[in-house]
């Protein structure tokens, strides 16, 4: 499988309140053969991921833009798409830092605090080069911090993070399958051991009965036959 074919399996969720920046990042991601979904706020990103917050529901929000590029979506790691009830997988989230309501940093924290979403790589974008902001995002779990305008060469670095996450998921699945197989093997062994113990118990009981019979056969008090004038008498 070539690099373009492998990348076409990846789905990126882009979050930015600026329409111009959303269109730019969408174009760059499509150029890299990724499937792209764009939303204009952190709350919509969480809703798309299936992480609903009752206090931040927006009745006037538009549906997110999904660019399929005629590529199929991977069936593993399925997440729910609430607007059309499709099942999609998000392999990476790239979000602007400065957004009204929920910032990119707030979105990052929500994702990393979620047991079902924490493994999704998150990349932060910003037009401001603030070292303390960059450090805080990286410490919270962001994979990269890109300065705007984002370049195509920046997006080439995304594939590494998605491939690494895929590899980790595959290893975890293999470990879970191995544990399931081990559990399945333990149960027949237990039944076999119980049957063997039962057989040993029966064998021990049989041996005990034989020894008892032999002891009775050698007992001096056992009735012996007495012969007298051709007549056998038991005493």
C-alpha cells in the first residue's frame, strides 16, 4: 500500500472559528489525501465526537462540513455522528487555540479527560507565538503546536502521530484477544482437574476397600470351616 493510499484512510477533524482558516486547513488536508470534517467551535467538535454537553447546546448551529474525497472510512474505533447517524472514525483533531466560548486548550483538556477520546492525537494552531501557551498545550497532551498560517509541510508531520496511534490500538486489541483466549483455556483445564480429582478419589476409595477386604481375610477371628467325619461344619 502506497503512502497516499494509507493516508486516505485517515480522518481529520479540523476546528476553527474563522471561515477563511477552516477553508485553508481543509484544502491542505485534502491535498494530503486525508478525509476532512470541519466545525467552527469546540462544543461542536465534542458533539461530533459523541461528547455532548447539555449546557453548551446550540440550536442555531450548522451541520459540519464533511469532505469524503471518495475515500472510505475505517470501521475500527467507531465514533457516533449525531447529525446523520453515520459511524465515522476520527484519527486526529487539529484545532485553533483562540476561539470564543471554548478555546483550543479547553477542547484539548476535555478530550484528554475522556476515557473514550483521550487516545486521539490533538494538534493546536495559533497565529500568536506565545511560549507559555505552547508549553501549556504540550504539557496537557497536544502532539504539535503549529503557527499560522499552517503550511503543507506542517501537515506532513500529522501522519506520524496517526500511524503511532493506530499501532498502539492494534497492540491493545491483540492483548485483549490474548487475554480472552487465556480465559477460555483456563475453564476446560479446571473441569479436567476436577474430573481428575474425582477419579483419584474413586481410585483411593477402591484401594481402601481392597485393603479392608484383605485385612478381613487375614483376621484370626474370622469363621473357619471344621471337618469331622466327612461333614464340614462352620464354627
